C-alpha cells in the first residue's frame, strides 16, 4: 500500500538525529551570538529569511490565491502565538542559561495535552497522562526552587522559558482545532515565521536591542539558524511525518532537551545544580508519560490493522 507510513529505517533515524542535534544546539547558537546581535533580533531575522523562502514556495504552488482557503484568521492567531513564544525565548535567554531554557521550553507537550483535554472530548487525559503531568509539575517546582541560584540563571528567565513552552503547547491546540490542521505544512509554517519576523524585529528595536555586529562567526551562526533551524529542519520534519510513523518519530523529541543541556555544559560551561538535574529529569519523564498514551494507542491500532489484513 503506497500511502502506508513506514517504520523508521536507517535513513530516517539518521535524519532525526541530525534534527535533534540541531534543535538541541539552537539555544546555544543564540547564546554564542548574543554579544553581537540580541537574541530576540536573531530569531526575528532568521524568521524573516524563512518566511521569504516559504512565501516563494507558496506562490509557486498556489499563486495569488494562497490566502483564499479560509486559513488567514487562524493563521494570524497561530502566527501571533508563535511570535510571542519566541519573544519569550529571546528575552528569556538574556536572563537564564541555555540549559534551563531548553528544559522548560520542551514542557510544551504537557500544555498541548491539557489544552486538548478541555477542547476535544475524544482526547481526554488518562490516569497515566495525569500522572505524567503531576510528575512534570513536580520537576518544574524542584527546578524553579533551586536554592543554589546558579550563575547566569534567574527565576525571571526561567519563568519566560516556561511561558514559551506553554504558548508553544497551546499553539498546537489552536492549529489542530482550526482549518490549519488541513492546510499544507508550508503554509502553517509561513504564517508563524512571517508573524515572528515582523513582531520580533519590531520588538527588538523598540527595546533598544537593534544593534548588529556582523563578524564572520556571527554570520555563520545566523546562516545556520536561518537555513537549518528556521527553514530546513521544520520542512524536513513535516516531510518525514508524511512517510514514517509519527509515534516512532515522537520518541526522538525527548532527546532534544537532553542534548541541549549537554551542549550547554560542554560549550558554554554552564553549571548544573543537583536540584535542576533532578527537576529536569522529572520533567522529561513526565512528558514521556503524557505522550505514552498516544504511542500505545497507535501501536495497538497498527496491530489490529495488521491482524485484519492477515
């Protein structure tokens, strides 16, 4: 059957590992260039590049009727939320470490599950998922109440990181509950990147963070963020989703915050307190439990389908 999604093969696993490495490294990349370009402005500039390329792709495939499919309003809402998320990411990185940012940011599946529980009756949380939410909440509390107050971190920065994760999660709820759920991935990504480009560049200049120092290192850094992170990685992810089992791919997402923390320690010499390590591990474990129901349901559905075919 040509439309059947396949199990992960060596090629898919290799590509997913590259994506997770890139996503785990992006907070570190922003930190490394922060002395030359403010984090918020970095994200705005890379989003502008991605939005321009995506617009060209949409014009090529849909022409001037690209906004006539009824997705404009929901696209603007999702775009605003995406921009707000990365505004918090940019400002948060100015007040906390990359390790803290990546752990709190990737709490987003928790908020997606909570939002879907109240919006969609067929996606009620199970006891296992509630246990996962409780575990992740405990982990967040332990990480937040870290008495060591490590250098380069603050409660304010951590709060912005957690808020960004919450907005990311609820953005997914908005997309799944609107016409964007049936729109091409390129269009949904365009709305988000276009809104982020406009809002974040304007916000950076309004906050007095518009200075840019284009050193060779910063230029390479920004090229990596724009080409790989903002454009290629997301398009590749959506391409893989059309060809491989999403349940298998989802397991790789849990690697990203762990890689981000590892990069922060190795590259930025960030210090991890015992409280943050404990809390971070609880958060990752909680996220896995929240996603476990979906993974188990898809495996059960596949087994039933295979039994019927045989």
